[in-house]
């Protein structure tokens, strides 16, 4: 199936931490616990060929039943799960976003992308050399920790904005991210576009900076300005040349509408501009997917292999550059639509299954009354990362797909009340919990967000864990214990990926040469 050129959604329905310990290269992580929240965006066409993967423990069969109820009609599961794949001599991959991470390493080797170490960069900055540091991550990541003097220029924005930030060809441009991938892709984007400057990637990003004994800034707000007319004209010309080299095609609105009505092909329409631009006005039906993040985590956006992808950007530059990378990753049908659109605001997510059991809802006032009387056990289905950040006092963390296990741990007061970040997951799970217990079950309408908005507190204190936090893979700087060791382990994992990709043999990374 992976080799036949047809559309395929390979979905791993285990929890994310379990997925990260070993999975198929092209598998998309879609835990059964949160399947309805993401399935419509990840696999929008219900006739798509779907293969489900688990540990041979029945999760895939449960997921198949859910998908069938949602209208998906071509469903299979990998017989024997991960163990059978391994027994057949096939390769497994640890980590997350593996295709994109491996592609970054492929690019560095194939294009000999130049890099600079933390010690050398620190010396240049200390000596006030003619150098500018451009951080290719989204603003929230940049503001959390950044290289001193660094300016936030998310990946797809680099070609559009670099000329204004380094107008002299004598200025050295250093591109960084947290680790390696976005540094490499960002630097090579500028090189491919033909900037006259010397361009280098910061080897190992902010992790490498920390490991060298230097301190990152935090709370910085430096952002690239809107491009000047001259910079925009240069960027458009440069990006057009890159698009021609890598075979990225331009289309019109009529072509997009024709794609939308094709029952035999999946279509993704991604707005690759800054999220603020998307909210101000976008093409109807498009999804915000900033270009740098789309390349960095393609598996989180594109659930169906061999689908059509349309990238939207009225300036074209960001879409053309993003498209050039998707083409090299092996996506054949990549198109650019130069349009802004007039639909405003964030696009509401299509979550099937909501609104079917309104009688099970309880509002914050009702829950506060139960809590005040000591009559409720609250079970929080939020991601463990969010639960630890803040939960309703006394609430127990649990995982939806493992509620039966949680019931053996939590105290059984008169009422069981489910909550989650915004209440949607709790609403979906309420009928499932009701089928497992004789106690009355409710879900908190609007979840923890509604509880807090009603003036009630959330707390990070006194966590009650009814299950292990296997629902999230933690980044190196989120892990307890020795952060430096976690960073070294992560960076080693990245650099080891090319050899494993070669052994697997299913990747279709393409080398283009002028």
C-alpha cells in the first residue's frame, strides 16, 4: 500500500507517548482517546483507504468501530499490530514528527547546508560582528527562549523578510530553531532563494546554545517588520525561481473548486501565512498552517498520503517556498493559490458526535454546588500537560480510552463529572463512562475554560493521577530530571535518522539539482 501510489491514511491509535517509543515511519499519531477531535481535519475524505495500527490490544478494532459510525468506509487494521511489524523485520521509529525531522537531516547532507556552532556565534555576538540572528520558530516558542539579539522570523517568512533585516550582503545571517530541522530548512531556503549574504544554520539551535553553557533570553518580542516594496519584489522573483526548479504549480480559484468536488481525491487547503493574517481574512475552507510549521510537522496536518495540497498566500512567496519543500519530501501534487480571501476569524473544527446527549451536561454553577456538598468526583480528560498546568481542585487525571482503569482508582461519590480543556472531549466520553458505572454521570459544559470563566479557580497543586501520563511526548526542556541529558539524547536521535530512513526504504525524499 505504501508503494502503490494510492491514497492511504495510516493511523496509529495508541497514546502519543506509546507511539513515540516505536511506530511506522508514515504513521500519523491519532490516539483513540481524541480521535473525533482531529479525524475530520486529518482525514477529510470518508472514502479514504485507512489502516489502523495498535499494539494488538484491541484499540484498532475500537477505532474502526468509531470510524465506521462516522461514515468511513474503507477501514483495515494491521494484523498483530506493532509486534507483527517488527517480527516481519520491518523498521520502527521512535520520536514524533519523524518524516519531517528525517527530511531536515536529508537536506543538510544532500545540500551541504553550512552551519555554525554556539561557541563561534557567541564570539561573533560578543565582538559585535556584522551578523543577524533569525529565529525560524513561531512567536510563542521564540518568546519562551531565544538566542540573544535574535529576531523572530517563522520559517516560511524568511525569504519574504530577510532582505530588510540584512540589507547589506556583508551581513552574515544565522538561522536558528530549538534543535536542528527548522534551522536547516530555514537556512537552505535563503540559500535556495539566492540571497547574496553568507547564510548558516545554528548547529543544534537553542539546545546547542544551552549545552555550550550559554543562557537563552526569555520574554523577547523582536519580530520582523512587514516587507518593504523592494524586499517584496525581490522575494517574489526569488521564490518564483525556486518554484520553477522544484515543480510547484500555480492554480486559480476555479481549479480549487474542481478539486473540492473530486470524490476520488483528498484535498488539503492550507493558509501558510502568519496566523494573525489568517484571522484577518482567508480563503473559505482553508486551514491555518504556517509554512515553517507545516514542513516541520507535516504528519500533524496531512493525514492522507498522496493527497492534493493547495497552499494559499496572496504574496505567493511563503506558499512557493513551502511548496518547494513539500515537493522534495515526496508530495507530488502541490499547488499555490495567490489569494487572500474574505472569511474572517478562526475556522471552527468539525467534531462529530457533539450535541447528542445534552441531558448529561452540567454547568459550572451546578458542579460548584456538587463540589461544595462533597457529592462529586471530577475526572479530567485533558492532556496531562494541561492538567498539570491547571485543573479543578480535587479533579483526577484520566485517559478517555482507559476510563475502565480509572474507575478502579478514583473515589466513587454520588456523581461522576467529566471535564476536559474545553469540554468537548468530556462530552464525547460521558456516554462511555455511563456505560461503565451505576453512578450518575455528567460532563462539564465548556470544560475547565468555562469553570475558570465563571470565576472558579484552577490549580496546579495536588495532582491526582488515576492513570499514567502516557498521553503526551514531552520535549526535552519539559522533562523532569536532567534536561541537558534529554537534549543530548534528542539531538543524537535526530542525527541518527538518515541511516534508519535508508533501512526502511519507504521514504520518497527527492534530490533536485539545477
